[in-house]
C-alpha cells in the first residue's frame, strides 16, 4: 500500500477514527494490527518474516538486559547481529554475492555454477533490520532498558508510517512515545496534515513528473546529447530527493496524527556548501545510524588521520551496499567515502561559520556548486542499472555532443520552480512547516496551488517510492 | 465491566485538542471548489480530456455515448479491428449497398485485447450490435506484434480504463472522479473532441470512420525497408498470443450471445509475406488456423485477400487501403453483409 494510493486514502482515516476512540493500550494493539495489514497488503507472506524477526529480537534483548555476565551478553548480541544480518543477506544479498563470486572465479579461469535464489526482496527489510539492530545494541550498551511488552516492541519495529522506507527511528526516541499515553494537540493535527500535503506535493507533483524523463534519458546514454545527459542527472537528483524526502515528510505527518513524533530525515541537502554538510542534511536517520553504530565503533577519528579515512571509506562503502545488492551502489558509497575523506584532508574540521549561520557568500556559493555536482556524479552510479551504463553516461557527458531538448529544459525549470521556493522557505525558518506561520489567505493560496498542481500533474499509475526497493 | 470497557474505549486522545477553524484549509477548499465550478461552467467551451489514451479512442467512445443517448442504438453492424479496418472500411460506402446501420469501432494500432476491452465496456452495452464484423490479418493475429501491444498498453494505462479495471471500493470512486470531477478530467487536454476531430487533419464521420488516404502504394523492388516495423512482427510468424486469445473470446461471446460474427480477412500486398522466407507457408498456416476456428465457432469468413483482386493503386501502403480501395472493399462488404442479414432474416 503506497501513501499516494487510493487504498491508503481509505485505510488511514479508518485507522485514525478507531484510534481516537480507543484507550492507550488498545491504541497500541490497533496500530500494531494496522501496521501488519499495511505490510501484508504488499505481500502477506512476509508478515511472518517480520513477526519472526521481531519476536526473536524481543527475547534476545530481554535476555541481554537480564544478564550481568559480559561474555554472555556479547554472545547474545553477536547472535542477534548474525540472525538479523543473515536474514538481510539471504533476502537481499545472496544472489549478489554468489554472482560476484562466480564472476571473480570466472575471471581467474575457474568457471563456477553457483546456485541462484529466485526470491522477492521483502519491502523495507533494510529499514526494520537496522531499527531492530539499533535497539539490541542500545540495550547491550545499557543505553536503554529492554521493554517487557512484545506489543510495544513489535509496534516500534513495524509502526506503519516508517516501516517500509524509514526514517530509521531509534528506540530511545520512539519506544517511550509508544509506552506513554499520548496527548494529541491541535498543533499535532495541523502540522501533521500540512506535512502530509507537502510530502504528497513533493512526490506526486515533482518526483513523479520528472520520473518519465529521467527514465528516458538514462535508457539512452549512448545517443542523448551532453546537455540532455546533464539535465537528466539534475532531474534524477530532484527526483530522488523529492521522492524520499516526500515519503519521510508524509511518514512524519501521518505519525503526528497519532501523536507520535518521528525524526527529521532531510534538511534541504542541496543547499549544503560541503559534502560533510550534505551528509548532515541527507537521509539523516541513516547517516547518524551509520555514524553511531559503525563509524564510531570502528574507531571514528580517534586513531589518527589514516584510520579516520579508512573508517569513513568503510562506513560509506557499507552505506552504499545497504542501498542495494549491486556494484553501482558500492561505487556510489565509495565515491562519497572518497569525497568525505578528501574534504577532511583539505579542510580538516573547519566549518564555514557564515554558511552555518545561514549567510551566503561567494565561498558558500562555490562550495554549494561543487558539492551539488559531486553529488550528481555519484547519482549517475546510483541510478544506472549497470556499471557499464554509468560509464556510458559519463562518456556521453564528456563527448560534448548535440543540443539540449526543449522538453527537458522545461521540465527542469518547472521542477525547480516548485522545489526551490519550498526548500528556501523551510530553510529560512528551520522548520518543515513554514506555511503554518503565514497569514491564512496566503496559506489558503499555497494549499490550493499544491492541490491543483497535484491534480494537474499526477500520473494515473501509482509510482512506487524509490526507497521501497532498499 | 465499566472498568474493562474504559480500558479499551476512551476519547482522551483528543480531549486536549483546542479545536479551531482551519481558515487556511477552508480557504484552499474554496479556491479548489471555485476552479472546479469554473471548469464545469466552462466545460461547453473547454476541450475534452483524453481519457482513453488516444484522441481516436476517446473520440469514438464519446461519439458512441452520444449515439446511445440520442437513441441511435442498437446498430445492425459493428466493425472491430485495428488500423486496416479503421481507415479501410467506410460504413457510408457500405450503407450504399443496403439500408444497414453500421458503426466502425475499429481502433488504430490497437490489438484485440484492447478492442475486446472497449467492446465489453462501451460498444456492447451502448450500441448492442446485431452483427459483429472482426477484421483480421496475419499481422494482427500474431504473437510478435509488440508494436501494437505497446499502443494497447498505453490504452490500458489511461484514466478511464484504469478506473474500470480498479477493484473493490476504489472502483466507484475512480469512476466518479473520471466521470464528474473536472480537475481530474481536464488533466489531459486536446482540441475539439466534441465534433469528432482527432487531430488537425482528421475527423470522425458520423459512423466512426476516420477517413481514407489518397496516397498510392508503390512496391519497392527490395520489398519493405530494412527498418520497417512489420519486419519485427512477421519475421517468425506465430498464430498465438494475447491477440489470438482475445479474438477467440470475442468469437465465444458471439456464440453465447447469439450474435452472428463475420470475420473479414483484410487485403494486403505480397511484400508483407515476402518479409521472411517462410512468409507464404506462414500465411497458409494462418488460413488453416482460421479454418479450424471457423469449424469450431461457425462464423462467416469473407476472404478479401484471396477473393478480391486489388491493385497497388488501391493501397496506401502494404496493408492499408487508400480512398479507391476503401470504396471498393467497403461496397463489397456492404453487399455481402446485406445478403447475410437478409439470409438471417429468412
């Protein structure tokens, strides 16, 4: 069930109506049942996988919490990590690793006939696995007490607004909200609805509008002109941002209607003036997860420059692999690892104080342009289906051939016209819902313009969110 | 009991909410409603939306609706088929041979699954045809016609068919949206559907005929060009696939509904069979398969490829008739249908 589908338009009001009538414990049970229906709508068979993974982690966390024996606690932690990563490995990476191994063996002159699994990737498996893992690690580190309620824990893992594409919410943030009685205020409701509207607008009016043009350009990297290829990657940068940020805003808005606050996932990342800042603003829940559970445990920046660069590279490589079982994602991660290491090498930990304060000078403008284009180069590998296609795309850009297509220029201009004012407004007041502070006639005009744009631009098919595949 | 119920039901979640009038939302609803009213009020002068994926299909559906509303149904004969029928069979010419009410429901570039879909949802309920004419050729009843399948996919993905294909409680909602909500309807705009115009040049006549071309086919010594799309379709003939299945379903429908079906083998030039070395043998297999179906379903077979001797001057291209060919073939079909209807009446 997609947030931008008619099924969900019926599902959400029905769940909300029942939710507002129930007492706290019953609300949690209702949300859990609704979350499993939401997940099962896609493929009911994988509900059992989710339930198994949840129950297993629940009991392991309880045992880790109950024991004081350090070695035993560590063994249980390793067991949890192995079980979670095995599930992820089987469903997401098995074919990737066997194919890569067979290709490497074939290159060495040893042809191997490796087994291939014909399995469907369970939607959201990367998100809920990481969420469960963070809970187990937090309990192991004694940052959190293991919950005694399976319903609460299962709801923490499966809460439907963020189940399939994040944000990856820490147990320390979400579990207390589930355990405590929730009071819903007018601000929750109004800001929730506005967040849903902004998210839908990003997805339906911007991301889905540019998607066919991106598909067209990326399907013909060998014949499109240089200008078209450049515009194509700009459009993809807009598409993936609006698709994912739109989903995250909708998830936060829907959660607010239930009185639950999820973490912010994006803070206008394309206004970043350095690659380090980009990663503080892009997919924040994943980047902070990788920082806290991978980069810092690896040693972070505590063991000298060389170890820091190695840790950055390893973290970003795994971050790339998290996105998908394809070498193109690994290259995307490696590029970002190299960018981050390069930035650290050149500038150390110095930050542009003026840019941080919201000011914008020539240096910040140059930093923004360089960062944006470095990110766009990496997007080519992210979007390409194969390594060869990515190289062909880059070679097409370098060939300096042909002229731009008028329709691509028009789509880019239209997408920027819709996106830039929205992001500028959010950036100026450092909130996702700046529109709520405006006078009501302006609010009315903005809401109406968004609704009209969605009706005018929406396609007939519900285009799935890009991050569903991860 | 009271304690148990209050542990389950409570409205305290919303108890603290200080309700206010959401002025911005009310204003937005007023603006959107105003736009909607404007579209409804101005719909007479505004262009119609392309709800069926192409101007031609949308125009024919609209025309059929108007015919039904004006009491011009049922029709005596409904023609179904792809472009060789939509531009090749003129009901006006056919009616010259006898007083038959004929509608050409053929759809340019569409496969039989798409034709069947439009027939089931529009033509059959609104026109209630007494006789069904199915125009066929080896190009159409062929498993490799990806080119036409792509066009048909465009039809199935368009607003009205997706609304019709929706299931559950969504279906009436989507029907309501496409039928009554202007913002939805006017997303896809085009010029002048109201008068049956398809594009700047072509307009449907009152019988659904798109109009005949005047160009004349000239056979090239090397046959069809190397990049001609028919080469992909005819290179390995296969009498199977979705089009054949849909064709058979239409034959079954005719048998069950007791509606006579006439299958017309549309004429084409020899160059189409010369695409592959086995083209002539493939054509014999196609004729044998049609004979098998004829034995099974008992339809009337009019073979205008083998039965009428047409010249290059009567074709626009390798399988589409021009104005001269349209006049000749349509009159012949009119005469044949007149005889069949008279025979059926006896």
